[in-house]
C-alpha cells in the first residue's frame, strides 16, 4: 500500500500552488469566499511564492512551478498542498521534480483536472496517495457547495471507511463569473453499465490528462485497478471513445477490477445509451463492474477520492455504491 499522508486537523496550514494555471485568473471576490471557507475549517491558507506569475499560457515558468512544489513539500509547517485550478501543462514539471523530497515529506496533495498528471506520477515516483477533489478555486463557490465540502472533510480529516452518497442535484454553469446565476439539475443517480462488485486501487482522474502519461515512466501500472475517469467540456463522445480505447490498450484487462465514470458536462452531449454502447463494444471488459454518472469531474458538486487508495464498488441497477476503504 502506498503512503497515506497524515490527515488534516484544525490549526493546520495549507499551501496553494499553481502547477498549471496562475492564481491571477481567480477574481479577488472569489478568493475571499474561498479563504472564508478554509478559515471555517480551522485551516490557515498560505500561497506559493510564484502563484501569481502569469505568462502567455496563463501559467508560469517550469522553474517557478517546480520551486513552489518543492518548497511546499519541504516546509514542515505545511500539512496539505492544494492546486489553484486545472489547466493544460503540469506534465511539463515531471522530469524536474525531486521525487525523493516528495517521498520523504508525505503530505496531502489535492486538485483535479490537469492535476491528474502530478497525482498519478506521485503515486508512481513517490509512492504517495494523493487526492482528486476540489481545487482552491472550487472553494470559491458561494452556493451549492455543501456536498463538495462534506466529502473534502470526510476524505482529508477522517480515517474510517465510508460510502459516497449521491448528490441530490448538480450544476454545470459559469458560477465563477456570476455567483447568483445557478441552475441546479435534479440528479438521476448513477448508472450501472455492467453489473458486479470489485475492490482495488484507484488510479485515473481526467482521462485526457491521464493519457499524457502513457509511454512515460510516470504511468501507474497496478494489478488491481479501479479506474475513476472523467472528461471536461472539450470532450465529445467520439473523442472520449478513442481515448478510452487507447487506455484499454495500455492496461491489460486482467489488471482492471472495475471502472467508475464521472459525470459529463452538458456540452459533451454524452448520453447513457452512448456509454452503454461504449462498454458493449468492448468484450474484454466482460465481467468487470462499471458505474457511470458519478459525482466527480467538471460539473459540481464533486466528491474527493484517493488516487492510490482503495475502494470497493457495487454495480447493481438502482443501488450502485462506491465505498472508500483506505484513503
């Protein structure tokens, strides 16, 4: 089992880093909301030295981003490291990171989307469990944040196994530009694409970013994988289909114990029938339990889950369950 970092407690300090897009893109009013949420949890927020830098890619230099990650892991006063937001380029950092430093200073590392590259690489190179969950910017949501907060606390402050409930509603809107213009959609729940039960090690995250690791020393090969996969607004079904196929050609079917797909954004126009077809055309996935439309990805809310941790899933129509065992 990889190293599980110490859990958070009131009085701890967290460090905000920008390994992809810059903190400069987060509006001051939204930052204030995020800071109040962390303060309510009893956490002190600090910011990396180069978090505000921004270049033509809305990011910063490799040297700046690497220095900030090293400083965060080396600082004994920092209990957790949280990314500002996603982006497109944190895989640039992988050849330059001091994996021995990260391994020697295990601490919570959380974010999602582009952060997927760093998280799976940390599992491989530093033997560290990390967390796919809300970024610093996610904490700026003024409304409809309760479910996201609940599972952030469960996963990062607590230790006992728990079952992830289904969010009552979800949103897919530009909340960061208008906090009041929100339109919750009743949640129809999870979908069973293939029935069964499995237990294993979670790997994955954003599928497009995860696949950037294929053919590199940073791709996680485990013998009992439960894939947690999602995609963002750029996804369309034909594109997701070929990304998924590419992944199946890298991971032997014998190593996949189960699959959980996160919710697609509305613009993707991906339907349940499409996902059923996706699975039906892969005979190599026979007898592997598969759940879709789970509450994670690029819609809100989202639950936090451990990359490198262990989960048990039960795919039973109308009674799909996701249980986090070791995190």
